[in-house]
C-alpha cells in the first residue's frame, strides 16, 4: 500500500494551504523532511489505536489537551512541563472517577498550523495575510513576517522533536509518578479557594493511594505513564514528507505524531485531506461541527475507515453548548444504527468562541462545561459511549477564558492573554473542569 504523491493530493483541491512564493525553497524543505528520522514509531500508533478501541467500548476515557497553536517560543522546559503536569493531574482525577484507564494525548509536538476563517487580517486600516501558525508565517503584524516561509516546516519538525524528547523524559523519568501527581492535586485543593470545593474527591484519591502504600503495592504503573502526541494534520507538505512505509507491515504511517486529526474546515469528502488520511494507518480524528449531517458522518467513516476497524476513527464533535443537545443525537443515532465503529469525543471549545466587549477572542467556562454536560446527556440517553474530551489548555495562569471559580471577567482577560489563536483554559480552570467531569463520570 502506498500513498498518492503530493501533486495528486493538491489536484483534489486542498483547503487552508499556504501560498508559498518560492517553490524551490518549498521543495528544499520537503526534501529535508523526507529524510528526517521519525518522531514516533508505527507500533506506538498501533498501541494508541488499541487504546482508542477501548475508549469506544467504554472501557477507557480519552483526555486530549494542549494549546490551540503551539509556538516556537513556547518550546521551553517550563512551558512543556507545566502543560504536562496539569494534563496528568486532570488524568488522575478522571481515572479515579471513571474507574477505567485514561488515554492521555497531548495536542503538542506538531500543533503548529492553523486553519483560518479569513485569509486576511485587518488592524487599524492595514490588511495583511492572516497568521496561519508558526508552521507557516510569523505572528508579528508586518508584511515580511506574514509571508509563508517553507523553512518553518523544518523548524516545526525540530521543535516537535525537542518537545517530544522532553515529554518522553518527563513521563518515564519519575516526574509523572502517581503519588507525586496526586500530591499536586492535594496541594491545589488545599491552597486554592477554587480547589477547596473538590476536597472530598481529592481526599478519596489520596486515601486510595495511602492504602496501596500500606499494603506494599508499588506497581510499575505508579512510576511511568503512557502519553501520546497529536496535532491537526493540515499543511500537506509537512504531513506527506513525514509519512513513511513501516518496515514491519509495509503500511504507511504519519510518523510526525501518534494521532492526527482532520479539522472542521478540511473535512470535504472529496478533498485532499480526507484522501490523504484514508491512506495512513495512524489512529485519526475528524471534527464534526453543527453543519455536519449524519450522512456526512457515514460517508466520512466509509472513506476513512472502510474496514470498520475499532479504534481507527474518532469523531470529535464541536457543536457549541447551545446546539449540542439538538444536533448531536441524530448524528450518533444514525452512525450507531449503521454499525459504524467510532469513538465519540467532545471538543467543548470550538463551538463556544465569541469576541468579548474588550476585543479578545474568548469562551465562557460555563459554556465549555455545559457542552460536555450535553455530550454526556446525549450519549447516556442513546445508550452510547461518551468517550472523552479534547480541550485547549495550558499549564500557566493565563486569562483567556472568562468565568470559572477565579471569576475572570471580560476586563480581566487583558491581564495575561497570551494565546496567538484561540483562548485556552488556564491551570486552575483545567483542574476545575476535570473535577466537574469527574462528577459526570460518577453520575
Ligand atoms: C482546533 O482544534 O484548533 C480547530 C481549529 O478546530 P476546528 O477544526 O474544530 O475548528
Ligand atoms: Mn483552536
């Protein structure tokens, strides 16, 4: 099995691609990437497929999180560690509540390219090409910076390699020790006025661990965690150059991340992205927003997972809190009735974005929570599995989302708004969300 070449993918019409002014430099970057070592191994991708199959059966819960858009400047030990720490803290709370393994996936080590609703951006009467992520052009609002530069694709590879190296070290080198992670949660509950609401649950987790320690149980699972990388596979040159034939199976894998997903703006059935994804063997996601019909979902599943292989395909639904209860049931119902194997994951972020009176792009914590609640209600009413959630979050104390126990308001957003694209849950909001979802899982 092979994959179509880049030219034939582009011939299908690929949405959301950069217009590179210098084709020769682009070809140079692609050539460099084609010989770069893999960032992940095919066997690791297969392991994740098996775990997502368990998610679809309701035997595991999926937690996927990270920045909307990573930046090259954000590749620091501190930033990666903080993000990872909060994800692990969330995972402990969810594991305890769900009583099943939590499959942990970072939106990291490759999440550098962004689809945009407009090709252009206007500020103070000046119009320039939109920022499309550090993979494509610079955030700085100058004509030079906004020109797509193919060298950035090579920079994405190097930044992702550095990030993944850190993640692998943190998750196997003792930092992710379960007792330590649980201790951080206890600290959060003790020291933060917001956290105090979750004292009972954190106390239960701690006493479960104390009991394990008292009987002398010390399994290897306490000391290291499985962690996977993911990103939206958007820029065809990058994804294609990092697609390799696995020597074991002779099958193509995208070796730039364990899981890759198709965005809401690039899921055209006859488009280049869906075609490309149909050829790779990684576990894949596909976003489905309120405009997706049940027939769209069925057609996507038929094309992306013709063998109906469990764990291969995840539908990531992003309806918005106001639409999820009306829109999601017909999709889930029909897909289920047709016997289509899929894991259902909620993205409670992208259907809930609005512009604050102060000009910032934001979301309400309560809307995020309400969409997840709606997602659980819909699946429980239909007897299907609410498999997990994908969130935009960071380990830092930023102010990008309004509400939550810290009661950030629209004026407070200015205090520390750092995202270059979409607003993220901050450290406290991420933990709060995990405790709320834990209650839904126990209900
Ligand atoms: C995203 O996940 O950052 C994103 C752009 O989502 P969507 O494709 O669902 O709009
Ligand atoms: Mn986003």
